[in-house]
C-alpha cells in the first residue's frame, strides 16, 4: 500500500464524518457514502484482516506489524470521523430533519442520483445479467421500505441478532441499518437501552454489531473478488431503490406512540409535490428542494473530479520516483 500523508488521512477523516452523518438519517446508509467517496473496497479489505490471524501477528511480530496488518491508520481515521460526526453533527442533522425535512431529503436524493451516474459510468459491462441484478437490488430496497414494522421480543439474543443485521445493512449501499431495526421493532428497544443504560442489552447489541461487521465484510470482499461486476450492479440497484426512500414528499399513513408519549411515524407514502401540499397543508418548497438536490449532485461530481485528479497526481509522482530510482541504479 502506498505511503499516505497527513492530508490523505484528513480526507479519510472527512469521509468518515460524512458516513456518520448519513447513518444518523433513517433510510440513508453510511455504506452509500463509502461507495461514493471511493473508500468502500479498502474498508472491506481492512475489516477482512480483523481475524484471529491478526492476533498471531500481534503476539509474534508486535504492535507495529499488527497495526500495518489491519491497515490501522486507515480504520482509525475513517471510524474516528464516523464517531466525531455522531458526536458533533447528530444534533444538527436531527434539527434539519425536524425543521426542514424536504430540503434534507432533496439534498440526499441529488447526492444519490449523481452517485448512480458516476458509479454506473465506471461499470465495465452492462449486460442482461447486470441489468437484471440491478432491478432486483432496487426492488429489494423498495420492498424493505414498504414493509410494515414488526414487534420483536426485547431479549438479549434478539438484540444480538438486530445488531448483526443492522451493521450488515449499514455497510451495504442503499440499505439503512436504523430502518431495519425499526422494521424488526427493535429501534425503540435500542433507544430505551441507551436511555436506561441497560448494559446487558447494549453489550448484546454491540457484540452483534462486531460479529456482523467481521463476518459480512469478509463475505462482501469475497463477492467483489469473484463477481465484481455483478456485485456492483446489485449495489447500484440498492442505490437506485434508496431514491424511493429519500423521495422528499411523503404523507404519513401510520403512527405509533414512543416511550416519551410522542407520535412517531411508522408508515409513509410517497406523493407528488402538489398532492403533498394539498394533503399536508404545507408548502412543497419545490424550488428549494430542487436547489438542494442540485447541491447534493454537485458535491458528488466535485468529489469524483477531485478524486480522479488526486489519483492522477499520485500516479505522476510514482512515475517520477520510479524514473529517479532507475536513473540512480544505472
């Protein structure tokens, strides 16, 4: 792996912060941001190294070798950004979702639409099989979005299973882990465990997350190594399906009362802007939503342009160093 500078790790930290901000929003996945910003495959490769073999490296070769083995600097910068974002941006994102939800969803819709363009453009082959997998991936996300929430038992083993499934969803583009917890009926249980500091429940959920992260990252790495084009087609389908989730204009069709006695929406239905304005009595803010979608799309296109430029500069620097090395050896 090429030597990274502090600037490189700073940009990895920013990508982690973007992932954390996305995970705060129900219906948006941090895996989507990882795929958009170009760190997805390295994240999977690094997580794949977290095995018992890594402990052998630690005991036999020491901490520096272990740290290099697991790509520790990368993981520290990325997950440090995620945690920093959850700590600093959670309140801001929650405020925006509460007060300006249409603009937030508009921005995410533009971001995902532009990401689809960028990633589909780089897809090597689009045959009948890839198109079918794309459609199936999109249909799966829409089906999950339309599913009715269940009520699971608040047992430790169920929280372990919920953590396992949620973390798998969080590293998949287009599928929200928090949304799956809501569908399983575990979202209010998890929030209550945090509020009451239920250590058994939190430990069960945390161990489930760790197990899911280690197992599923290896599975995804295996899929990408063997069937890269087909796997990417499914992921792009997930992204396309998530546009249904991030559609700004929604009407609440079913609600529930949370532990604080507040009304929380369970089921929503997408509508056209005009229908939304008629049924809700609120402004559709069509112009502002389109502007936010444009800003979200521009952000992705800018990231793509800068990433390609930085890759070109890194390649040029490598070639120059190689020429100097060759000259010195002669």
